[in-house]
C-alpha cells in the first residue's frame, strides 16, 4: 500500500459551487413591472410574476400574452369573468372591479394617460353630481321605482358609473387623442408634400411621399383595428354584459338562489311531462320564447362605446380621405409620365422620319459623287457650257432638298391623319 510522505500533505478538496435554484432565476426573469391603481388611495408600483397576476385577476396565461410588449398583438378589448384586458395602442392594462394594473408604467408615452387616470379617479362622485341640473334630479327621482341604469351623457350618470367604466373611458379617450394627434400631424405633412410632388416630380419628393404613405398605411391599420374592436363589442350584447364587473360581483350571491329555483322548476316540469306531455311541451316552448327575448341592461356601456366609436370613425374617415388623395396624386403623376413618354415617342418618330428623308438625299448625292465619266462631269470648254453646268448643279441640289422636304412633310401629314402623331 502506497503511503504519502509526511512532508507532502494531501491537497485540499476543491470548493463545490453552490447551484442557484432555477425557480428563483425563472421567477426573477418572469417578474414584470406593473402599476396598481385602486379607486381611492395612492397607487403602488411593483414587480409581479405571471402567476401572481393570474391569481389577482383570474386571467389565463393566454390573455397575459396579449399585454406582452415583446409580442406584436393588435389592439383589443377582452371581457373576462373577473377582469377586462385592455390593449389599446401603448396602453396595456388589466381592469378589475377593485383596481387597475397598468403594464410598463415607466414608459414616457404612458405619463399623460396615468395623469389623466389619477385625475379622473381622484375626482369624487359628489362633486360630479353637483354639476347636474335640476332636470337630471327629476329624472333620477322619477326613475326610483324601476331603478334604471343612467345613460352616459345624461346628468347624474357619472355618479353611479362603475370603476371599470371610468378606467375604460380614460383608456378610450387617451387612445382617440393619440390617434387624432398622429392623424393631424400626418395630414399637415402629407398634403404639402403631395402638392409639391404633383408640381415637380423628383427623386427627393418621391422618397418623401413614399415614407408618408408607409406611415399612413400603418396608422390606417391601427385605427381600423380599434374601430373594428369597438364595433364588435357594440354588435354583441353578451360581450358588453361581460364588462360589467361591479354588477357581476354585486349580484354574484343573488345569482345562485335563482339557479336553485330554476333547477327545481325544471325537475317539476320533467315530472309533469311524464304525466301530461302536451301541456309540458307548450309550457317549455313558451318559456324558451320568453327567455330568448331577454336582453341585458347595457345601455350605459353601449352609449359609452358609441361615443368613442364616432370619434374613431371620424379619424378613420380622415385617413381614408388622405389615402384617396395619395392615390389620386399617384394616378395624376402616372398620367403625367405617360404623357411625357408619348411626347418622347412622337419626337422619336419625327426624328426617325427626318433620318430616313436625309438618307434619301444622301443617296442622290452618292449617285452624283460616283466616279463615272458622263457629259456632266466633263470640263466645260466655253463659258456658256460652264454656266449651263453650274445652273444644272444648283437645280439638282435644290431639287433634292425640296424633294426630301416634301417627302418629310408628307410623312408627317400621313402620321397625323392616321392619329399616330398629334
């Protein structure tokens, strides 16, 4: 057995690295910055993980991906059992009946929205109600028997407006303002650029208009998506009723007892069907017809969405008008280019015709310039013969020129008569 020398002690064992738990790393990576704004009190900012947000709002992970800034999801408004998911331009928030969670509050584009949200929530309902007129008070007193839901835009409607509708209104208002400001800035830049391009076609003007059109197409798609989403909610009463979070929580306990009564009614109806089939069928059919005509009370939200639908639709009409103006300018430029091309083609035809005519004259000159012994080429013996030869030379020269010019004008006249030339 080998023994180690006492002067050479055994080496110390290497330190074992302490592994970092993967759960902590994943939790740190999954944490996201949120701003929690309650109806009353100070807001608080913090980092919450995805599972914590799911516990607070009751949303599935699929809905949280809609609010991920790294993923390009279009604008949408989703109504769920316990929360409303808002993805409107750069505003990404989750609204519940008790608070609103705003994603990425450090974004500088969100500062006007957050200021408006705090100002709207800090405004007490009593101060808003004091702005109501006497006619609004009479409307509220006259409706005590039926307890109607106050419509948006009427006096006293802000007094009973739920928390989720206040937040939804601020989000829609901020989104409409942002899209309207972008539309106005684009119009201010686009119309002079298009007029300048129509006046003078150049590479710089074409590049400028190309950039404007790319911005126009992008903005038009964004505004169209917001408009379609609001229109989808207006067309579906069930989706609008899902946005009433305060009402659902207020009547959550009251909805259970009618369910039990309904189950007892169905059990008794089944027992009666066994005894009297005809009578049971008529009762069931009448009950189905009456339930089919039940419509939820969504007047307040419907008027809220209609007001902002009109604003978004107006912005969309401006963008469509600008898009039509761009298309008209492009067609006008194409017509100008086609006209210039036609002029160049006509000029080419005229030059080609002149070349052919000159070539005919050159043929005549070439014939007379050939080294052939004829009487015309002999040296004159007397002054009379010299003058005769000189006269024949000029007659031939001017005759050739006149013949070429006549042929040229004849060809041009034939081209204009056949409408090939203007």
